[in-house]
C-alpha cells in the first residue's frame, strides 16, 4: 500500500516509523489503494477515516498530539478502518454504513458499531507490535 503523510516533521517521522508494521499486520501490503494521512488541529475527532470515491484513495485525518502514545493508538485505530474499507467489510453510504452486508443507519450508537468494536479491540496490540 502506498501512503503519503502530511504533518509536522516530528509527527510525520513518528507516523512513518509505525506505518510499515501497521500495513504488514493488517495485511495491506498488496493493496492498490492510496492512503493519504494528514494532521489537522481543527478536526473535531482524534481521528477520522474517509474513503475518497473515484480516486481509489482512503484519507485518514488525525488531530496532532504531543502524547505519542495517544497519537499512535489513534493511528492504529484508524488503520483498522482503512483495512475494513480496503477489504470491503465496511462500506460508506449516504444514509449510513454497511458492515459485512448489513446496513447501519448514521445514528446507530457509536460504541455498538461492529467496525468500531473491532477497531478498539485491535488498536492496542497493533501499536505495541509496531513499537517493538
């Protein structure tokens, strides 16, 4: 998977240090999709993953943090979503999301969304392995 990072130099270096392991662990090495990662101080959430239809790209937006662990956990969490989208398990629609073919409306409770449950379950182990 090809990726590009737009961030301050220290944050960029940290993200770059984690990406090869995260890509390998999530089995994204052979993906033809492009991954764009950028930081944005104005973003409402610590992290967001957005598929960019028509250009075969997934965008990950991270709120920069001086706490490297927090930034790493958020990146690992969002990379799970990247894998879910790349593999077709999670698909976006105008009215909600499809997870393994089942539709979930936009107002479905966040902590009950199966894609979030999976991302929270994997994020810590992904980051710990990437740091080792």
